[in-house]
């Protein structure tokens, strides 16, 4: 933690800049340390749908094949964005229907070209975000500094940081006093960069998030949180570099970006709805293939789609970009 604090510049910085240091500072950030993070054992901090292995992989692949025009999967490269070190979705399967595959690790450049399936599971929620609070009739940005006792402390910045200032008109002029907003603008920038690339095909973004309306009405204390050892915390300044820091994705502008970029059939739906409707072939095979017997695969499927588990907590934003020629 001492080495990480030494990476911080003097004076207060935005939460966005603090989170970037805590997550991505070379060798000492949460995502740059050589340690296991994702999995179901006590040695890990959290687990994702991808932790459920071949069942999730079968469902995603089946959905991708069926959403693409007939025969296009065989001409497309499956590109997995922000995969954990040493793993990838397609590793869970003995074979796949795509022309090729490419795995991009967290923080690596993304430059897809040609016909692709762009798949990301909890990529956007791992990006830094800004934190705001409505105080005395105005939005103020929350920041972090090193205090006199050498401990990290929260402060209010004198003015909004440039990325927030550039889009401040999107904020409501009035809201409840003390309302807190965790604003993942970095996710918008990442998707904008991806949409500016020269690719065609399908994009599948699995993550947890809310609409802009919900973030401004239903979450007065924001959505930011930490994870360590499968326990959720609320203190973002506690042992930085040793725990994940995240907030809910803001789906509304991401959907609008995809529509503005000319993608078709842009859809935001729950993970339950997506897997049941778009991966129906694979889901039915899992259910009927073990009828009358205990099936680990069927149990895993239920965990992925059941509303009380991952089915409603996670969403999928997807769309198709046709060939522009």
C-alpha cells in the first residue's frame, strides 16, 4: 500500500484518477499484481459467469452463431476482451465454430478488424469512474488526497475534472441534497473507441449496470463498492491495490452510442432473457440431455439464468454491425 500511495501525485485528485492507480499501477495495482482474482474458492475475490466454465461458453457460442447471419460465424474471429490471465472463454470447449480466436487481456490495446464477434464479460465495470455528490444546490466532484497522517482521505475538489465538466449538462440541475452518483464515463470512452474501429459483426457486452434514470433516482448512495474474499465493502480507500473497486455500468449512453454508430438490433436485456432466448438451442440441450438425473451442467445453467442468482443481476447489451460495403 505504501508503494501505491507513492504513485499518487501531491494534492487532491479525482476518484477516477485514484481508482486508476489502485487498479492499474504497474506491479502494485489490483489488476496488475500476479495473483488469482476470479473464482469460487476462498482464495479469490469474486466470481463471474465465465467462472462457470463450459456451460457459459456453450451458451455464448450458440447465441453468437444464431444472432449472426447464416454462415457468418465460420468467417468471423471470436475476440474476447479483458479476459483474466491464463484463461479464455473458448478454452472451456473442445472446439468452436469460428474462423479464429483472439484474446485481449485487461489493459491491452483493442483494435479489431474485419468480421468479428466481440465478447466482453465484466470489462466495463473494471474501468475507473468518477464520484459526485449534490451539495448546497450544485454537483461537486469527490476526490482523494493523502492527509497529514499519511492516510488516504476523501475531499471535495474545487472544480469538476475536465471529463466531468465536458458532459456536466447531462446532470440534473436539481436532485435531493446529498445524492451521490458514481459515473462510469471511462466505460463510455472505451466503447466509443471500440465503435470507431473498422470491424463488422456482433458485439456482446455482459456486465452489471443500471439505466441513467435508475442511477439518478434509485441509488442515493451511489453504486461504488469493493470486493475482497467474496465480501463486499463500501470503503474505497481501504487497502488499495488489494481489493477490486467497481460500480454499476450506465447502460443508457452505451446503448445510444451503439445506435448512433449504426448498429442494428441493439438490445439491452437481462442475462436470463438473453440466455433463454438467444442461446435456446444450447440451453435446451443442457436441460433435455440429463432429464431425470442430477446434472451439474443443468444446475450451472439455473445459476446463470435464475432471477435470484445471476439472471437479473447481470445484463447483456448487444448489437450487429453489418458490412458497410
